[in-house]
C-alpha cells in the first residue's frame, strides 16, 4: 500500500490534474474514515529558482521526503522517517519543509509519545526525546544534519522544541535564526545549516516570547509576557529596549488588532495588520516604531476586514493582501499577477480558498493550498509563465474520487431589513432537490464568520444526506466593526432572529422540509442551538449543543472571576451579553437555562470536562435541569478535552453520535447510504 501511494505521488506531474474526474465509475460519498485518513501530502515547498519542488508524503507507518525536478521531470524519494524510528514509545512525524537554497532543504520532525504510552511511565530521559527537531538535507539526499545537535550550551538545557525557524535569513546563504525554549526561557540562535552548529544571538529570558526582525534578521521589536501584561519593546537610538505598548493578558481577544506582517525597507518602519482607533475595518499599515504611530493605510477593503498579507522579500511593497468575501480573496500588488490569481479562482469556479504557501524568488512559480466545499484540501503547483497548473496531491488521499456536496451563497433579508448571507451545502446529487432535511449550523465566537470552505462537520452532515446552512448573523466578524458591534446585546434577540429568518427563507424557497430541521452548534453556536430550543421551540425537531452556553448569568460570573471586574475583556462580554447587575432581567429573558419548560425538541449535549472557555458545568447543570423537567436529553462528557482541538478519536465519537441522533430525530438524509 505504501509503495503504491508514494508511486502515485511521484507520478502526479505526469497526469492531467483532473484526469480522475473523467472516470464514470460511481463514486462513494465521504465517510469518517476518509475525513480522518492519515495518508496524504503533509507539506510542500519550492526552491528559490523554482526548478525544484519537495513534498512530504505521509503513509500509515512513515513519512517520505520526495523531490521533483520540474525541468527534467525526474523525481525521487530523498529520505524517510518511520513512525517508530525513535523507539517503540514514540511516534515520529515529518511536518514542514523549507528550501534554504536550490541545493539545500530543511525539514522539521515532531516526536510525540506513542498513543499507547502513558506520560506517567516516562523517565526524564524519555521526556528529553520528545518535541521538535530540525534537519538540513542536501538536494542529492547524501548529507543530513540535525541543527544544534552537537552544541554544548546551557541555553539548550531541557529545550524540547528545537525545530522553530524565526527567519531563513535570505541575505545569508549559510545561516538561519532559530528560537529555542530552554529551561531558562526563550533564546535566539544563529545556526549554520551545513554544520548544525549555532551561537546565541539573544540570551534566554523567561519573559520573552517573540521578536520582530528587520531585513537583515536583526530584532527591532521584542515581545514579552510579564506581570500579567503582553509588552512590546522597540530599540531606541541608543539601542536600548524601550516599552512602547502593553495590554493586559486577560484583555486580549482572539482577533488581535495589532499583528506584524513583515519589515519594510524604510528604517524603523514595519508592516502591520491593524484596526487603529476610529477605523471600521482591519487594514495594512506601515507602523513607525520611532514615532510609535500608524501612517496612512497601505491596503484595505471597503467592505471586509483584511486578515492576512505578505510583504516582498526586499520590504519595498506588499505582494498581496487577503480578505474573506464568500471565499478567501487575495489581491496582488502586481496588476498582471493579480489577473493570474483571478484566473485561478475562476478555474475553480470562484468557490475555493487559495493560499499561496510558497513561491520562487521571482514569484513566477507558486505552490498553493486549495480547499473548498467541492475541493478537498490539496496542494497545487502553478507556473505563471504558461499558466500551467498541476495537483501535487491531496492532504488526505482517501478523499480522491468521492462524491462531494455542492455549496452556494444564499443572500437574504432579516425581518428588520438587514442584508445577510450564509452558505448552503447540499448533499451529493441533490443540487435540484427540494424538501430536504436540514442541519442549521451557526458558528461560534460570536465574532468570527463562516465562508465557503471544506468544513469537516458540514461535509459529514452533507455526506449523510442533510442540507447544511451556515448563517453569518449580525455580530459576525469580517464585515467591519459596525456589523460586529450590531450584535452587542442581541444574543437571543436579533442575532437569533437572523438564524430563524434564514430558516424561513430556505422553507419559502422549498429547499428544506420545515418538519425535518435540527440545529447544531458549538461554543456561541451551542448557545444559539439552546436558544433555538427555548426561544423558538417550534422551529427545530432536535438540538445539538457542543460546549454551549446554557446559563448566561453564570457565564458572565465566570468571566468576571477569571478576568477581573475592571478588565477590558469582562467589559467586552458585558457589551456582548449585558451587565449582570443592571441587565439581569433582560439577560434572563434569553438565557436557555431559565426557559427549560419551553423546550419541545430532544437535546444532545457535548462538552469537554477540561474546557476553560465555557466550563463543563454549563452542560452538566443544563442536563440536570432537563432531566428534572422530563425532557429527553443526552450528555457526552469528553474526558480531559478542552473547548476545541479534540483528539481524532473523540472527534469521530462525537460526529458518529450526532449522525445517529440526526437519523433518529429527523430521519435519514437524502439518498443516504447505509454506511456513509
């Protein structure tokens, strides 16, 4: 099996990118085994000249580093990392590749404890073998060197992560900068990629967490965490570190409005992604470290927040900046290359998210990560000179030759006239079907947003034969500050109405059967699911709340105790939900735990018992209330799991439980197979 899979990857460039699509053999739908398969392409990289491409191919028991010569068509496997090469108590994985030059690559190896080994059985020597390691390898595969392996330096004591590159130092052909987390804190090493030997650039400090580097690789900003604050320091004229910005850790929200992008060629100026005071949307700015001020906006969008950008290697300009409309859209500074990007999106029917993950120095060869509702996550190679595109491989090879759903944007108007949108995913073969069973699937946050993407849960629900709708209700992020803030104080009110109005639109269009609708959500989406059960009990035949907020008053009390009554983050949650001291009645009116007697639909609760964001007691206490009222309820408690990022085993357990719940409560999906 391994040999066949590697051979198929090696031959990828010899076949048309969509050759498999012409085969008329009936294809099965995606199943859990496909969604959680290990075999596939882990990472790709292109050499500086664009001539060579490398990829990590994962099999069940090993990872293989593969090299392609684009000019000659030759390809070969350079090296392999067996899952048990480090020992039976460990699992080893290749994770990332970089090209330092056309003759030399770097690759990272991650070493984890084996799934069947308990941490308590590890000795101190066993622990020292865990973590990440970085290797260089010559293009011919003959010389492999582990970085920092032979160094004898106290800063390396108990440093388990020896695989993090801070800079490839494009202007230095022999060295890279590596971040090392040792017993005494984080330090910065300059490492020779040929010998693996390194020297300390900045000594260990337990408070330092990051540096911003100029074009020469010299730190110009130092970021530290100390005494409850995130602090930013810049170098003054005497080269001493001067504090210029700080924020309390407990006041940091998920969406940071001050994020470094890269250095400019102008002394003391750095490209940042930010939303300065008084602006509606995030944009790219050239921040002046000397004057500690934002200049004019470099790039923005009149309708959407920017969330990513890339600076040219010489720091003279932005290469591209990205926002989310219905999919990820990246605009390029070069007008001609921007037309290439538009053509790429059109090639995929403007329904995929395109990520340029690597490019040649002349920016004529791109490696892209592409995914969408009808495009399983894949890596592609693209040459601009002749517009040639080839799939390198699927992230999960099992997803090839499978029936996939169709998805589209649905724009609708809320009852108060607000224009909204969301994403409708239809089961395979159901593009023209009517009266479909529906999973209403509101996102978490609530200040995040959905888009057309290869969403794991949406894909699975659709494979079971259910239509899926993901609404971007008011309060969602990405549409500007005003739209996000329009959700403040609207939990269970206008935000919930937006979800209900989406359902009404789908019913009016005869797309869904109003008698076969289930609402499923996680985090804020879990609250929305429970609010749907209590505030609009006639709309849903079943409810799934994953890490959902059931008691708003209790949630606010927890935030106050965690962050402090005078913190900005607690103030944020009061703006979102209400002030428990002055708005208690208003909060109770939309708190699901206060309205259990209104519930008509059966409820499935899912929660990790180590969740530090929405505490497990939210679901546990809701289960007690539901049991007391005689409502049919099930609670799945996930041992040692947090708010998200669960193990594959538990993720599969939850998805399978939801599938059984849906089938029992709203019936089988459209042309559902016995074992999807």
